[in-house]
C-alpha cells in the first residue's frame, strides 16, 4: 500500500494490521464487538474522515445490547479505571475537583445507574467537573429511550476522539 500525505501514519498502519490486532485496536476505542466488526469490514480507509463516517454509521446501527456492551467499557465519571491513561486523560476535568464535587458526582452516578441500569456516559474530554455534574443532573430526568439516544451520541463523540488518537499516531 502506498501512503499519501493525506493518509495519517496511524491510519495507514491500521489499514494493514492483521484482523486480530485491528480488532484489539478498535476495542480500545469502543467495547462494542459489533461496532468493531463493522469498522474492520470496511477497511481500508482512504482518509480519517472515512473512518469517522464508518464509526458514526456503525454507532447508529447498534442494538440496545451492543450499546450496553459499549457502555460497559467505560468507568464512572470521577472514577477513572486505575492504570488506564485514556480513562484518566478523558476524565481530567474531575481530577482537580473539590472533594465535595467528587462526592456529589459519586451520589449522582449511583442515582443515575439505579435509574437507567448503566453508568452515566458523557464525552468528558474538555469538560469541567461542574459541567459533568450539571449534565447528569439534567439527564437523570430523561426517559430511558431519550437517554439511550443521548448515550449513543456521546459514545459516538468518544469513539471519534479515540479513533483520532489511533490514526494520528506516528509510531
């Protein structure tokens, strides 16, 4: 395969990875096996935008069970997975939050999980702890159907950020 200047190095590498390695890389972006299979089946990608479009299309088609599988790969806001730099980076807005805000987020996370049966999911990149707290307070009143579609949208945003990191890697 010839790499052009428009193909980021990471995307060129991803396009030629063995299936197992490519699925593992996709699983790092999203825990839904179906989402990963759909993206893998559409390789090779000419541009990063093609990959993002495939991600969006796959996300739109995920079943409720597939969404649940994707959500299971995310740590609760305010409690990034220990030793997981991606989780810590994405939730950095909570890292410096006051203990009172962290305690409030824990309570809100639990209330949200009781109501919807899964973690509160939001694209936390670039958001402050207060913004995340306000979002969970606002969303906890949603119907399960409304919330499932909001979660689908938030997962799509997260997947794009993670895929961008994958395709822009130099080595």
